[in-house]
């Protein structure tokens, strides 16, 4: 599973990254986590598919943009995604 967090290096993006890291740790999952925060890279990403940041993308699917999912919500999604991948 590949997880990407896109957004400028601000408190909102940092909080989303921390929520993802906490969820991965609590679920004992190892995933590729990319954090895209350089403004030129964020703008290129936004030009292709995003309207708002921060954004959480898992396996090329935009899960949220413009708001921050809490750890509980992220854990729920990751459990569901892992269950589907295992089947």
C-alpha cells in the first residue's frame, strides 16, 4: 500500500502526517509513506488532480482533501483496505 500526504509544510499537513504515522504504528502496518510538501511539487500535484490541501492519497485514490482525517478514521480505512487486499 502506498500512502501520499500532499500539502505545504504547515501545521495542517504535519497533523495529517502524524495521524497517518500513528495509525500505521497502532495497526502495525508497514506502508510506503511519501510526504510531498515542496511548493513546486504540491502545485504540480494540484494541477493534475487535487483542489485543496492537505490531501491524503492511498493507492492513487484521494481519500480526503482540504481537511484532516483523525487517527480513528484513518485506522478504519486502513483496516478495510488491508482486508480487501488480503482477499
